[in-house]
C-alpha cells in the first residue's frame, strides 16, 4: 500500500512556505505558464529581426565594426525594454494577487491558518513573481545571442540580468506592501502606479540638484536609486570597468529596499488586516446576551448575565430613523458611483498623492519653460521629439492607467462582492448599467483627467505649444481617456477572473504605450529616414494585431473587434511616423478615428444585453 502523502511544503524545503510551494507545483500545469514565456521569447526575437531589417534595408553594412555597432545599439534598446516590462508586471501582479484575495475575503482565511507572517507575505510575493522570473530566465539565451554580433559582452548580459532581477524584487515588494496596507483594489493599483513613478521621478530629480547632499554627489545618489540609470550602465560596454561605481550601488539599494519593505509587511500584516469594516462589533471578552439598545451586558443579582426581557428581544426592536433617507436616482448605478463612497473614503488619499505628483511634474515643466528648453528647436530637423515629452509623457501614462484601473475595478469589485448577480435580476437595463458605470468612472476621475489638460493650457499660455496643437492635445487626450475607460469596463465584463481582467486591461494600456516608445527609439536609433520603414515593422504590426485581438476579442468575438485589432497597430505606426515628421494633424485624425472605432466596437455589443462574465472562484483559479 502506498504510504501517506508528504505535506506540500516538504517537497520544497528551501522555499518560503506552503503558499509559494503550491504555486510552484500548480503553475507548470497551466497552459498560460508556457504560453507567456513562449510569446515573450518570440517577441524578443521579433524585435531583433525587425532591427536587423531596418539596418540592412536602410544602410550599407561594410565591415565588422558596423555589426558591432548594431549589436551595441540593439542591446541598449532591449535591456531597458525588458526592465520596463518586468517592472510593470512585478508591481501589478504582486499587488493584484493580494488585492483580489481581499475582495474575495479569502485573505482572512489565510490569516486564520497556521501560516506565519513571513510565510504569508513572502509566499504571496514570490508566487506572484514566479512567472516573471521564468520570463527573465527565458531572455538570458536570447540576450547572449546578441553577443555574436559584437559590441557587447557576457559581462553586460550578466549585470543586466542582475539589475532587472533586483528591480523585479523591489517593484514586487512595493506592490505587496501597498496591497496589504490598502483595502480597495483601485486604491492599491493607483498607489502602486504612483509609487513607481515617484520612485523614478525622485531619483531623476535628485540628479538635477547642484548642491551635494550630506557631502555626497547627487549624481551618485541618483545613480544608486534609479533603475533606469543602472540598466543603462549595465548595458554599456564600459560596465566591466565601472560596475563597482555604477551598478553595484543600485543592487545594494534595491536589495536593501526589498528587505525593508518585506520586513515592514511581515511586522504589520496582522495589524493592517482585517480592516475595521470586517471586524465584528461585539465585545470581545463576552459572548452572552447584550442589550441591543444600550450595548450593555445585563447582569442579575448574583453578578451573572441575565436574559434580556421580552421587550428588548430582537423581534421587538423598533426605532425612528435619525435622518431622512436619500433619494436614489432613476439610474441607481450612476447614483451609487457619484453619490456614495463606492471606492472607499480613502480615495482622497489617492487624490492627494496624485496632486503631489502633478505638482512635481509642473515644477519640471516650469523649469523647462523658464530656461527656454521647451521652445528650443531640436538639432535634427527631420526627426523631432519635444523635450517636454520627458516629464509629460510618463505623467499622462499614469493618468490613463489610473482611469483604466478605476474602470476595470468598478466591475471586478461588483463581481467579487456577488453584486452582479443581483443587478442582473433587477429591471436595470444594460444601457443604464454600462453608461452609469462609464459616467461614474469619469466623474470620480475628473481631476485625473483635468490636470493634464490644465498643463497643456499652461504650455499654450507660455508659448511652448501653439493654439492649434493645444486643440489637438485636448481632443486626443479626451479620446484616449474615454478609450481606456471603456477598455476597463470591457475587460472587467469579459473575464471571469478579476486578476486576469485587471492584468489584461492595465497590460493593454501599458503595452500600447511601450510599443509606441520602442518603435520610436528603433526608428531614431538606426536611421533618420522614418518614411521607408513600414516593411521591417510589418511583423511587429501583425504580432501586435494578434495580441490585441487575444486581449479584446478572444472571450467576446465580433467582426468589429477583429477589424479594430487589425487596423489599430497599423494606424499607430502611421501616427508615430507622422509625429516624428511633425505632421500633428494627421496624428490626431488617425488616433481619433482608430481609438473611436475601437471604443465603439467594445461598447456596442453590451448595449443590448448583460454580457458580463460571472466566473466563480474555481474558474478563476484554473485560469
């Protein structure tokens, strides 16, 4: 007869507890585990082939030196690209994995088990980073292939992987700490995004200070804190000689930050959770009868609890309302979004953090305007990237991500709270539900939408942006905000698992922006002729169309989504080319048409019936 099965944690004696042990056992059984690393490896190889076609199609390769220069430039493009992907995925996945446990109220069950604080915190952290670690290991042989071109060395590959690995741990620690601290999913995701941007912005801002801090050069402090500076130094050919001064300080800083954040989470996890809303209101030291009106324990003459009189029985309770009930609108979904604290009262803390970040961005813009950098022409007249894009582009990306996170969590919170089942049996029409959610999201995120627009007005007032370009910016930003809002609602309704819905929604917004930046960098790095590069980018355009359809139309297929997924990558390539050539009218027209059509394709099928996936926990676990 077979002997008794060993406990799960004994199979992994060196790991951090049963939470991670379970993930390590279950993850290889999922198709997604193999699909993610396969797609990631193919994407890296596709970028390498595209870069080679750009070089071979636009320039003449004369000698080995040209090959070495190509290898060096390619490696310095892929290393920051991989860092950005791992940074985003690590922060979002670690935060969402814990936030969804709270929404389903299963984190309380883990707290009631025999798990220690360290097993719970470190187990959730490393289990959420498992797929990212596999993706990072998959990229190692691909990066080593670039060494064959010349211009790079195995030292660069090693230090690049080390910087990316430490960044993943630090970003994941930020996401896990914020998720354990905050209660609502939107609060968690928004704070994680703001924390990452604040980290990068603080490191860059310290480098701009001219005076030493505590006797230390600000450049050294900035390099030790910034993952961007560290990855650029690690991918540089001079890393073999300068690793101790340019890369090692960041590795120490990232490791120390990870240890401190994890220690804080381990110490405070049972203080933060469960929150006051789910804690029972009864007196902890007494389980007998309590007067329901006064809250006092009734005692007899012997000092023992006595039964409540019949007049104070639960069936005999009656009291007058202390205040008049609020009148609900004809659309209760919109009323709840606008007139109640649907996303928690502590959303004010998110707004304060966002306003603080906006103030720092405004200071950066103000310094560029005062110094004249904002209106100075670029050195190359054929390719123009405004200097204002440096502080504005990341800030606008964070704004779009926050609006998208608010939209997708407005659906996932309803499903995790089992409220969608109730809404589907009421007389609320699909149109009322959809537009109630959409208008409510835009109302709650009004300041997030308005602040970037106010910055554009400020630039126009100071002559950094013309009135024509101001109109283009305002129209384009409004179109994108509506798009990300509808995208969040679409993903929230399409996917039964909250974690998958949040990942697909935020990932689509992030990878659209990242794809645009990568395309622009490759165009500028290898050649200034951006008009003759459609053929090399065709493979990326086709791959992007397939990925976009998998994200948007796989669960809810429709001919309109197929067409939208096909035209959007091609339209974005045309928009990037027009932007580099300063044809701004073409950019805004193409963006308005493509994103407007995609928004319509996502919203129209849901106006006729409730097409909301209500997958339960078992389904979400198998995804």
